[in-house]
């Protein structure tokens, strides 16, 4: 199983001067994936609560400062040669799909095919309001974004006519590094989201859940793939572990969780240490220590 780590991107970790050394040292330590997330707003009076939070504490305080995910990955791409560059997840309905396709394809080409495009829907209605996107139709918007990406990546002359976007027939000279484009992962924790994974994606950008809950969701995706005439065994599973402050934030405890993810049969797991450490240096040190313990068995 591959192991990854979240790049410094938000809160006290949102220090641009750390992106390049962090990415380089993480790759040298053996992390196979470098991940970023996607937040655009930290509303004073948010429409929705972040999972596990309350009205008095509606989302992690670090979300008030958030570096752009694809800019961070671009900086990391120039500092590394082997590690894959992944998003968990990019909130696809916020972006005009043609421009998103151009940016993702450029990043994939720049990194020699190391991009892993994890796409999701987000949870905060305010972020949709701010970009004039319909939160109630976010699933349909994502489906259409997927249509545009696949067309852009596989056709030299491409056009699109859909319910939300219209793209004139045009030449596409910009090509991804790999035929068909980068692998696409989809996030989500609902049966509908997992069915979309099975029907349309290369894999699931999941989060750490109780084993029974995760297995149940994964079964939904696999059944949907089979019903769509796809090979369920080809789907990949990538698990995000957001480490919280406290007793579970030590290297031994983190390694134990990663061991459990490996035992579940997942293809990769990554740790986001930005909520349990004071800055990028501490996060990198802790992440490397946990990785060494996992490898030592």
C-alpha cells in the first residue's frame, strides 16, 4: 500500500515558503503521494457545520487561511520527480469545466503524468453561493464536469452541449501525459456518491471510517461498477486520515491507524497533520516518524 501526506496548505501551515522543501523531503522519506484539499470560504455565519463541529465551533479554525490547491501542487511538482500529486478533494462544481480541464491537463503534463484528480462536492452551501453554483444540483454538476474532462482528455476535436455548460466544437492540442488522462477519484459518503464512484471513477477518495461502515460503502461502489459493465476489481480505494490533537496524535498511534487501513485492503492512505501540529516542520517530522514505524511493522 502507498502512503501519502498532506502538503502544508491551511491555517498555521499555509506558508508558501514551506511547500517546496516539504514536498522534496516527504518524497525523499518515501511518501508516494502528496495531497491537497479545497476550501474557498470561512463564513462568519456559515450555512452548514463541518462534520463533528458545533454552532460555536462550526469548522476548524485553520480553514480561515487556505492556499489554492492546484497552485500548491504545481509548486510541489517542480520540487519532486516520483511522488504522485493528488487532490482530496477538488470541489469540481465550483469550476467552469473547460478551464478546470485545461488546468488539470497542464499540471498532469508538467508533472509527467503524476496527477491524481480527486473530485468531490463539498459540504458548505455558502461556497456554492459565492461562485454562483447551485448546491441543490451539485451531483448533476459533477456528472457534467466528468463528461467534459473525459471528452477533453480523449478527443482531439471536442465540443459539449449540456444542461449547465455549452462548449463549441474546438481543437484540443493540449494532451495529458497518459492516454485517457489522469486517474479520477471521487469522494463522498452517501450511497449515491458511491454508486457514482462505481459508474464513473477510477476509485474512491475516502476518509477514515469504522471498518463496517467503510466496507458497506465500498460494496455499494463495487456493485455499481458491476452493474455498469465495469470491472469492480479495477477500482482503487484511497483513505484520508485527519489526525486530531490529543492522545492519538503521536507517531505510534498514527502508525497503528495506518496499519489498520493497510489491513483493510486499501490502495493508499494519507495523513493530514495540519490540525494536530504547530507548523510544517513539526508535521513533516511526525509524518516521517509514523511512516518509519509502519514500515518497521
